[in-house]
């Protein structure tokens, strides 16, 4: 359930994300992403030879982290206290 101050479009998007997060496919995808992230972290010290490679590795980890925290990010955005127009 979302907050009442959402527009109908925002509510629709929120509901679509919520539905997706409950699927077996999403849960399997998150497991796979988490495993890939862990593999990179374990192998990174042995594979990084240049600053460029370190940057690539960091970018991959950041992308994995964004995916792994997507559900929490969406939930936090919805649960943030947004003042009504009349409040300051």
C-alpha cells in the first residue's frame, strides 16, 4: 500500500514494482546478481592491474549494488515523510 499523496501514475508504478518484487523470477535474479557481485569482490584483488580496470570493477559493483537495493530504495522513497502542500 502506498501513501495517499501519490499521483495515480506514481501509484501504478509503485504497484508494478511491488508486484515484480514478489515474483520468483525477481528473487532468482537477485540471487544471481548477488553471486556475481561476490565473485567479482573475491577475484578483484587478483585481476586488477590498472587504474582503468579498478574503475571498471567499481562500476560493476555499483551497478550490482543498485540492483540489490532497488526494493529497499523504492520502499524508502514511498515511506519518506512528504509534507502536504499546506505544511512547512
